[in-house]
């Protein structure tokens, strides 16, 4: 949808890892790999992707994964 609408910047919150209890490490791996795969395999106008983290633990997980992409 972002590409279809000419979106250059998009943000994704790390949802379901709080009260819903989805494992933070698994959620971060899924999110980062899905975005990286999409950007690698599609022509897109997206220039910037922001992962919004609600706590320090999530931030550290995402920071470690994004640094490897």
C-alpha cells in the first residue's frame, strides 16, 4: 500500500508484545526481516522505515537486528 500511494516514510509500532504477550524477540525478527525482504525484492518509493519501540528492551532488540540488515 505504501508503494501504491507514493509513501516515502513509514512507521511500524512493535505491537502485541506487551499485554498480549507475544515474544519480543520473535516479533522483532519477523518485523525487521519482513521489511528488509520487501525493500530488497520490490521497486518502491519508500526511503525510510521507522520501527516505533515502546520500551528499552524492544529498542535494543530492533537496534541489534536493523544493524545487521
